[in-house]
C-alpha cells in the first residue's frame, strides 16, 4: 500500500483494543500521525502506541470517554497541540449490551445509544471543522452487518449501527462541497473481545451463516479503512462497505 496518509493526522476512537487498535496501527504504517483514543484501557492504549513507535511512526494515546462532550473537546485540543488539525476521524468506539427486547431496560438501551451514536455526535462535532478544511478530509464510521440485518438480542445495538447509515449519507452531502468524504464500514463478526463475549453456541450458529466460513480478523477490516482514509478513495462518498464474508450484500 502506498504511504498516502503520510503526514496526515488520523484520530481513531476506541483504539486501545480490537478493530480500532488495528486501524490505528495500519494508518500509522501508512505514515499518519495517529491518535489512539481510549476510555479506560490505558495500558493497552500505550501498548498500541509503543507498537506504532517501534515501527518508526508517530502516535499518542488520549483518554476521552466519547459520551463526554468536555473530554472529547479536550481530546481535540490535545490533538491540535501535538499533531495539528485532524485530517481523518474514524468513529470506531462501540459497545454492546445484549438482551432480548422483552428483557431490555431503558438503561441498556441508553448505554448503547449514548456510546454508539452519542459518541459519534460528540467526536464528529469536535473534529468537523478540521475535516471540512483538510485537503483530503475523511470521516469514517464503523457500523456492523447487524445494522444491515438486525440480530436477535441486539435491538439497541442494531438500531445504533443502522443509524450510522443515515448519518454517513447526510454528512457526505453536507461535506461534499469541501471535497471531504464520509463513508461507513460495516464489518461482519470479527475476532475481538466483543465477539469473545458472545456465548460459544451462538458463535457456532453465526459461523454457520458466513459463506467464507470464518470470522473476520481485525486486519480484514483495517485494510478497507486505510483505503477509505487514503487519496485513492477520493471519489467515494456516502458509501456503506460490507466486510462480512458474504453474509450480506
Ligand atoms: P472491543 O474489542 O470491545 O473494543 C472496543 C473499543 O472501544 C475499546 O478500545 C474501548 O476502549 C472503546 N470504547 C468503548 N466505549 C468507549 C467510550 N465510551 N469512549 C471511548 N472509547 C470507548 O470492540 P471491537 O470488536 O473492536 O469493535 C470496534 C467497533 O467495531 C465497534 O463500533 C463495533 O460495534 C464494531 N463492530 C465489531 C464487530 C465484531 O464482531 N467485533 C462487528 C461489527 C462491528 P476501552 O478499552 O478503554 O474501554
């Protein structure tokens, strides 16, 4: 892959673990100054930064709970001080709180909505002007195949992940006159802590529905995000890219 995020500043939310950590490593490998955001896993975030620096690239870890507007604004000030304005924001931070709708409480609903959509609102607000003014601005939202298909026990999560489709298409229109693009990646089931939390029997049932007959690895997802962050994708905007082993199209 070409080094075409070279000298860009890329912010990845929820990058201490899982998909976000690999996206951060991949963008840094392309030469970007990379911001590894996390909520509570400081040690893991610092490990991600260390692995990026070991490859000769620049990264910083910045703590901010994406649901907290003030912390997110402070993060954007830190990014500005250390690396200058952001070119790329990857809205990756996300959680699940799974229950059938019958058993789902309003608190279960709100927790997921607050992170998966409220966090996207806060982070996009904080970096909107940077992305609009960047020569090759990129907003990349991480949704899920569950946003496309729904999933038993995930009414809250599926709703937030479908919500990102409308958000992506609308922001694509609103940012188009600046040349900045907005796209969405919808991963299938991917080997991270989030998948490890799913009961093994259910994992087996999911696996049977994947034509490519394997769960995704984090680098299956990060490679596509790296492409969307690059100049090579400059005529793509408002798109939803499924990376799901053939589960959905
Ligand atoms: P994960 O392994 O559970 O990691 C979640 C990351 O999000 C962690 O870095 C965590 O930080 C961070 N985070 C959670 N709440 C946060 C908050 N309030 N503020 C800031 N950071 C927060 O998850 P993953 O599987 O990599 O998922 C990443 C994204 O991909 C999510 O949006 C998820 O919905 C989506 N996705 C995942 C799958 C899958 O099968 N794994 C499939 C489709 C889509 P801390 O460690 O500090 O808590």
